[in-house]
């Protein structure tokens, strides 16, 4: 028998950078009865979520929804637009950029990986220089991760687009927004992105299981001649039936219920407010890290992620041992360091269904964990975060009094 005391009281703090906490409203929506995915009620649901996702991507083009993790959407982006042996330029910004690169190689693509130190975003000038040198236009696509979940570093996608344009190169631009969509301002059309990849389990506040491609007309044209094999991931079969709200194979019906509810929540708050909230919580988290005397992994302030913060452990101290103490004593999960950052960093997720009190509770757990683990630090990180929150947002009561 499991001892009765093995279940801790209170809710578990899931403060990894995804999957994120799923709001009760979304869970209740997912709990709806499963309906006929060929019937008229489902058609209305399908139309609604496809239209809603266009608003989140900020695109007038097509959005494709897959029953898969974000990894599936990575593959869909590549196989719909490229042919065996095509050269792809990718920016090494962290663990997930590296995984996307490995996938491309497995699919039979040639990949040129622009080396990075995992503490900076994609270098637009370096991309421009490489494309300018490609006089024969061998490079068919440029792939960049918008928000590197392993490092807490963002890349300036608008700058990458301008770099491609200045080089006069016809390469497609593909962007991974798996941990940024619905958390950080992202503009598929305005920034001239050809394929945007996303997943359900982070800013969209859903469990894992849905992934997305937003697709430009240029990318659709490339699909006409692309020779990589595809069946399940084929855009054209999806796009042919999506206008009626349906899918060419069985969709994740109940997750789409949840997506509909999550979109309602995002739009009720207002996307600009959602982005501002995430930015403010990222600033407060970094204020706490500085007060503790610890170091944020991301080097450039303009590249700080509003969705998560990766924190370097002091020399000689184990990030994994610290995370284990936090989980054991405070029932809170923090993100681990991945691949070459293993045991060197811990990651604080501050995205999705998240507010000031959630942040303060999270940072209190971190500060108590640092003390219990014997990690050298200064006290006062939580207070520094609270001071920032107080200075950047007037109390609701004061706003109401002013309005009255």
C-alpha cells in the first residue's frame, strides 16, 4: 500500500517551461462528450478554432492543426517544402534548435548549423552574410527558434527577415514558436515568415497533443515541387477540407474543445495584455535572480525571454540536486538543464495561466530551496520581485476608485 502521507497537501506547482498549468476552464471543456467529427457541430468547432489560431499567429494565411506534439509540426514544416539533399541554414541557439537540426539530417537534408554559445539568439548579420555568399541559391530555407526553451533566450525574427531581404536571397524562413506563441508577441505575416511551428502545451494553456503550422503563399508554392515524402503531414489534404471545419483524418476532438476555450481566454484578456503580462513577470523574475546574486543564462537584456528564465548555478553546486530538494520539500517542479546545460542551470517557467501570486509563490519556493540546498545566495529575491510588481501595476482597487 502507498502510505497515506505520501500525497502532499496543496496543489503541485508545475513551473517548468511547458507543459504549463492547464486552467480549470480548459480542463472542463476537454471533459465534454466526444462528438461525431464529421457532424455539423464539429464543423462549427473546427471553423472557430482555425479562425482563432489565425488571430494568435497574426496571419491571414492558412493554419494547419495536427494531433501531435510540436516535433510533428517541425517535420511538417520541412517535408512539405523541401526535397532530399536541399541545403538548410539553421541557427544554433540551444537544445531545441539542435533537435530540429538532427531531424532535418534524418530526413535527408543537408544542414549548415551556424554555431552559437546558447546564451545569445540568432545572429541576423551572420545569416545575412551567409546568404549573400550563396550566389547559386543552394540554401532553400532558414530555420530559427523564436524562444529557445532550454535557455530563456529569444531571437529577433523581424531582424532575421530583414537580413534575408537585404541579401536578396529567396530562401524560405521557418520559425519555431513552440514556447512563445500565446506568450510573446509574434507576427507571422508582418515579419514575413513562411512557416511557423507551434504546440499546444505552453502559451496556449493546453495539455500536449496539438501542433500547428502557419503557412505563407510562398511556402504553399514550394509544396508543389517539394520531393520529401509526406502523407500524414501533407498540408494540401488538410487545407482542402479545413474551410468546412473538418480534417482528412480523425482529429483530437476533445483537445480542440480545450483549444476553443483557451482561445476565448486569450482574446478576453487581449493579446497585447497577455504579452505585457508575460514581459512583466519575466522582469520580476530576473529582479529576484539578481537579488539572490545568481546569474541569468541569457546574456543580452534585449533577448531576455518573457516566458521563462534559465538560472546558472554557482560553481560546484548541482542544479539537479537543488531541483530535487525543491520538489521534495515544496512540491514544485522546476525545469532541468538540457544536454550541455545538464545540471548547470534550472529553469523557471512563468508562462501560460499565470498571475502575480503564482509568480510570488514560485519564487518563494526557489528562495527557500536555495537556503535548504546550501546554495550561496543573498536573501530578498522574492521581495525584489514583489517590489517590481508593485511598481509596474497599480492595484485594481486604486484603478476602480479612480474610475469611480
